[in-house]
C-alpha cells in the first residue's frame, strides 16, 4: 500500500514513522525543505518538496496510484483542498486534520460528502475525550475501551502500599473476568505469567469487564481511588475549550485559567457554572487564591509542554491530588512520568493511532498505542478460516510477544485460558509489541 502524508510537522512525522515501521510505502510531502530534511534523515520514506494542494502535484507519477492521502498540515483549508484533489485524481481514501470548530460542528456525513474526507482527525478533540474518560475512571492512568465498551483496558501505577505489591500473580485473586495483561517496568514490556511478581511503581494493565475493573480501585489496588469532583484546567486553547464543557456536563466543578483574553471569553461562553479566569497559570498567588489545593485534578493543556510540566509540578506542590499534562513530543512522556506527573497524554500519538486503525481497517477494528507507541492493543474480528479458530489457544501457536487478552462472542466478553477455543466472527483483543504487531495480525488472520 502506498500512502502519501502531506505535512512534515510533528503529527506528520509520527504518522509517517508508524506507517513506515509497519512496512507501508510512505511518501512525505511538504513545501518546507527544512522539515523534509529532518524526515529524510530519520525515516525510511520518500520525501517530496512540493505544494500538496497543487493540481499538477496530484497528477504526478509519484502520487498517482496511491491508496491513501493523509493531509495533516497546520491549516484546515490546505488539508481539505488536498483531500478533494486526491479524490478527483483517483486516490480512493483520504484523511485530514481539521481543528476549526466551524468544520467540526458539521455532521460527519456532510464532511465526507462535501470535502471527500473519509476520516477527520481532530487531535485536540481526541485528547479532550481521552482526558474526560480518565477523569471519570478513578485510579486510571490510561483507559481504552473495546468491543463497544464490553472490554476495557485500564492502566494503573502500583503504589508501595497496594496489596498487589510484591506478590506473584498466581497468589493474587483478581475480580471475576479481569486479567493482568501487561506489566511495564523500567520501560520493559512483560507479558505476565503466574510466577511473575508485581512490584511497587510498576505500570500494570488490567483487561476485562468494565464493572469488574471498578473493584481494582475499590479494594485499594491502585494509587487513586477517589472520584474527581473539582478540576482546574490551565490552558484554554482548543483542547481546554473542548474539555471544560465536557467535564461540566458530567457534574464536575470546573475552573479554567488562561492568559489569553479571547480564549477565556470563548471558554466562558461554553460553560454554565464553571469559572474562567484570565491570568498566569504559573502565578503561585493566583493558584493559591483560586484553591488549587482543593482540586482533585489539575490539567495543563497549553501548547508549550515544558510550561505544562512546570505548572503541573507547581500545582502538585500546592496540593492538587492528581496532575494531567498534554504533550506533543512523545520523548517528553517518560521524563514527565519520572518527575512525578501522574498522567501524560500525547496529542499526536492519540491521533496517529486513529490513522493506523484506518489503514488496518477491515478485520482490524481499532488500534491503541501504549507506552509511547512501543506496545499496541488491537481489536480484530476473527475471519473465516483463521488458523486461530476452532482449536484451543494453547495449540494455536500465538507468538510469545503477543497476548490474547479477551474475546467477545454473542455480545458477551470472556477472558480466555489455554483451553479456550476462538470462533470466526469473535471480536478478539490482542496486546503485542509494536514492531511485531503487523506480523501477529497476519498470523492470527492467516489460514493453516
């Protein structure tokens, strides 16, 4: 498959890297030669210095015959025009980054029919939704839902006082229909077995029924157990403006701080009860006066991830119970976690995961990127004739770097063991190392 990525910024780079690592033929296009040079020296892709909205470019031999155009420049209008031209020149599928509310407020079908866009990417909207889900799931550092919400993957950090700490898995009684699916320790992925121990500060992914997963928090297995009632959002850009009313609708008391008067005005218009303050999020006196110590969660969503880090650490120091930081550069994720930030979300990674899921569409329903895209959680529909169907999992020969974590049949979720038998049409949740994911998908879907 040949994929053209228009825009070599941070998002374009991450998407190109993921697709190239999956073995796709990737072409990266940008009118900025400096950005292209960075891509050319780092990735195994073809780069073209050109205007992605030029009709002659879309007719060129390098682009004609491609399967997909992904337009992710900083300008919505450029991305829309690129997608329209791509479809006019016979490229069957298009994806565009769109951030302006005037476009996002339109129905999906309208965008698809009038702009020839198959998938709309709004990184800020995706991030706001992810933060909202995390806020409503006490103890979670990351939450991914599969099979229409019947299966949930919940990441939590094990505290030193957790009853799970220092125990071997075979000695731990988890709630029904819950599996310890993955342990991340010192950035190493462990597919756990009975003799593996859970240690303090491990990041553990539990997979299973959403209602049963609530017991993980209720029994003190995780660091955070309280429900969020008060939130302080620092940064009223696109993410903050989207997130604030989203949380307010869920009954959470919202307070927003931003030093941009226009951002504050727009946010205030979207809130019914929430308070919006125009001020400096690094002002200790302001934070103290506005009760940061009473905030269950402080969320930093400005464009500057280094500023977000500083403000989150400041809020934590002043008494905020939990901190969430939005970043664009994935290399900051590990650093921020090491210095005490509770949850770090990469806007670009969340959006890139949607692109990867679209590219793998068909029997692959969704893709979630974990641990800075080093691990993937995959939801697939088992096809007819699959080598994984009709025999016990222990005899399927699933690679050791992969875990079959759950499956859904006739609307009911199951946690499998070695004797479980999958059937064609089952929705199967897999967890695998990212660089092996595509081969594992091919193996599971393949025929004997």
